[in-house]
C-alpha cells in the first residue's frame, strides 16, 4: 500500500488543549526518521491549540452534564454547545497547523478526529466523544475519520485503549528487542505491554494526571503540578494510598478501560496541598506499577509519554517502583506530547483500509475489529 499523509487530533481528559500531528503511513508501516543516537521517530510536524479558562469550564460542565446519558446521541445541558465548540476548535487547530507548515488541504489524505470524551461506560455499551466529524470534513475540505471507539464497544469491547497498535508499529520500526512497556499518562494512564515475541496486552491502569490536576486547580488555582514540585515537598499518606489502591477498578483483571471521573481528588481533601499532591501522585505511580501483575513477562524497558512524563516526581516514583529502565519518550526521539495525536492519524489510515484498530488483548473484543466513521468533505 502507498504511503499517505494523515493528521491526527487529540484532546484528552486533562482538558489542556488540542494536540495536532502529521504522519506518513500506509496503515501498517510508518515513515520514520532515524536520529544520531539510533532511535526512530515518526517524521512529521506537530502543533497545539490550548484551551483558555472559559473553554475548559465549558468542557467540565459538559462532562458533568453527560453523567446521566443513556443514548449516545443525546445532548442535555451544555453538551450541544460544547460539541459545537469542540468541532470549531479542532478546525481552527488544523487550519493554523496547515498555514504554519505551508500545507494545503489537498495534500492531506485524512484527519483522525478523536473528539472529546465526556462519558465512557463500556459495561453499559456507552462511550461518547463529542465533536461533529461531518461538519469538520466540510469546513476543512478533507476526509475525516471520527468516533473510533464506538464499534469496539458495540462488539463487546472496552473501547480503550486505542493506541496499542500504533505503539507496536513504533516498537517494530525501532527494532526494540525484549519485553517493552509503553505508558501514556494523560488524565488517565494506559499501558501497552509488548512481549519479546511480539505479543500485545493493553489496558487502562488507573488515574493519570487527572486527580493531581484537579487537586492543584481546587487548592492552588493552578492547572497542574509543574514538574511535580508540589508533590516533591509533601509526604505520602500511606494509609490513604493503601485505601486508594484497593479500588476494585485498579485490581480488576484486564481487559479494562476506565473513566476519568472514577478517581476523585477529593478523597485527599483533609491533607495539606503538598501532602495531597504527593499522595495522589503516588496513587498514579503505584497503580501503574500494579500492571506488572497481569503479565508473565514484566517489561525490562519502559517508555513514558503524555503530560505525566513531564512530572519529575512521578517519573522518579516510577523508576523506583518498576525496577527497570524508564525513559521519557522524548529521550528516544519519540514525542511525549504528541504520541496520541500521531496514533489517531495512524488509526484513521487503518480505518480507511479496513484494518483492525482493536484486538482481544487490547480491549477484550471477541475478534480484531476496525472502526470509525468516515466523513467525506
């Protein structure tokens, strides 16, 4: 199959903004560049469109309004307003990206549009990512693949994580040998465990940055704990941490996908700012470390992407707990910021080719399935 250009979009549960990334792929192989240190990275520019305070507030309200959803098409409260905003903001992000990189819509084969998750309840057969793929295609004049989780959930899968097949393609292109763990730490944390023989197991491990960010927002008026500095000044409340780690969703055997709202920062409400940040950070790290119990071949190397890779305190905890090499994705030429956006570009190309997006060992679906809705301009 011929290589095509795809733009991927990701707006995660941390609600910080929209990541934009361009890759070239045929839906299986990825066009990469090999750096001087021998590592590889997808070849393509990236971009970002941040959300301001009022936009974040709208998305938080929409997420709360989604709690009572029973039908995927319902839009109570501010959900309809939020969906219009998400579509418009993603269009603005791509238009700015194209202009900055001297690209025209005609040079892009497809856009992978994740949208904004407002509720994810796979056991109820419900997952909703707001954003109008058809409207985005019309405005951009580019084919769009959206709603990539729904088919997996309809087929009995968890609908998440979706990025493992991209992780595997990256690992294969890099020529990594031995067991490998690839972590993405956004609002939630998810892991792809790749065995030495190419086996793949993936699932959500538990909280990521979400509870930490919520804690900092409520207690300090800041969007996140920059570098983990606040947590570094605190002391972990061992009793509360032990209680948090007893959460049934942390202990549940994969496949499993989780909802950001299932892990509340308010459980640490009686602690000081610093101790609460330290305890919630430890919760994320220990929940991630527990993922090793689900594989007979614990990774000897870990690669960490997402906002959590910038949290020095969290990374230090992971290095102690995982007892293996732990690398920030940026250290090996990958992108800790844009790995998920790159993944959704890759998934869009796979969807166009009818290739599987999810597998029994990644979402628990009974057989490999493709997904996504294709909207022509």
